[in-house]
C-alpha cells in the first residue's frame, strides 16, 4: 500500500537511536527497513556541461542506460 500516511516515516535500519528518539518525541510513527526507496533509476542530462549523470537504487535488478 503506497497511499500517504500522515505522521508516519520509513527510515533506514541504521538510523541512530538519538534521531529515532527525537522524531518519536515530535509525534512521528516510525518504521524501519534495510531499503527505504526503490526501485529507482534516473539519468540527469547536464546540458550546460554536456554530460550525463546516472544512478540506480540497490533494490533488485536496477539499471540505467543512456547514449
């Protein structure tokens, strides 16, 4: 279910305890996972510098291609 859930945050498992504690004090409902996004693939075309930048998440068989 990808519907918005106001007040809920998905954080990475490695989020430090002090950060978790402060967010909970602010009233957020926290959940944790080793993957917090994806699958995501993106290519940025930098026309000013005539270059391309790309990236892929580590969520399975992700890839990006450009020419």
